[in-house]
C-alpha cells in the first residue's frame, strides 16, 4: 500500500513542506492530500486519526505518523537505501542535531516572519528575537557547509533531510528581504533552485485559500483579495 501524506496549505504550512521535500528528494513514492487549514475539510480529513488535529500526517497502511521530524525519521527507517540522512556518521549526527534544533527552536523568527510563498519580497523590520534566530541559522549553515558541504550546494553536499528542515526558513529570509552573509545567500539561492522546492512553490502560487494572520502587513499579498473585499 502506498504512503499517503496529508498536508496543509502549501503557501503557509512550513511543517508540511519539510517532510514533503525530504520524501520527494529521496524519490520515495507517496500519495498526497492537501487540506486547507482551519476548515471543515481539514477537520474531516484528520478526524479519528489521533493526531491532535495537526498536519502533516503520514499514513502507511494502519500506521499513522504525525509531526514533520517523526515522519522523516519513520521514512528514513523504512527506506534505508534512500539515504534521507547523510551516510557519514559525523555528518549524520550534525544533520540530526541541527534538524532537532530547528524543530524545537527559532520561535521568534517563525512568529515574526511566517512562511508565505506568494508574498512579494519586501523588507520587514526585525525584532531582537528574530535577529538572534537569523544569526543562529546563518551560523549553522556556515558550519555545516564548511565541514561537510564539499562541492555540493547543500548543507551536507547533496540534499538531505536537514535541508528539508531548513528550506522554509530559507524561503522566509528571501520573502522578507533579510540581508545575509555570502554563504547563507548562496544556500538560500540553492534551496530556491531545487526542483522539488520549485514544484511546491508553483503549486502554492495557484492556491486561493487565505489565512489573514499569516499575511504580514496585510494586504500586501499579491493576487488574493482580502476576505471582506
């Protein structure tokens, strides 16, 4: 039976993007279902799954896995030949550590700069928490690239789960016009050129569902009218 991944809005749901990217990059086959956040469709799709009404959710027959990092780890164990994590033990240890750090931290960055793929690039003033988060992210990227990047474009050379975990942050930093060091700037460009990320973004741009609280400086967003328009 094929895997099935239940996702939220592509434009906003950074946690949905993470396992989707990891599975796509590893060429793991799966079905996908996009359900708009906060709707009756969303509630119906997750009803009875025991997932605390959150996406993403992975279904593998009778097995149900939720939470982005848990999904990535489950698939990495199930498809060991796909090398979702780096094969080198030291690189894999760092990749898992920085992925866990992304999973549990950076709340200030995420709060001030929500993922919004259709928002035009426009600089947004940063507060102290977001600035600290950006500095830490950039330091992580520089360290991984310096130690394990080699001749590849991604954190550990070839694209892996750690890149999937940080891709939504790369999108945020571009969307809100954040100035970065050269290594981080090149990495953001590499993420935005990655074919699977490009496919996700193209699909996001076709969505019409709007979540006003994720529209910073509403109604700057292009293409979509305000709900009361």
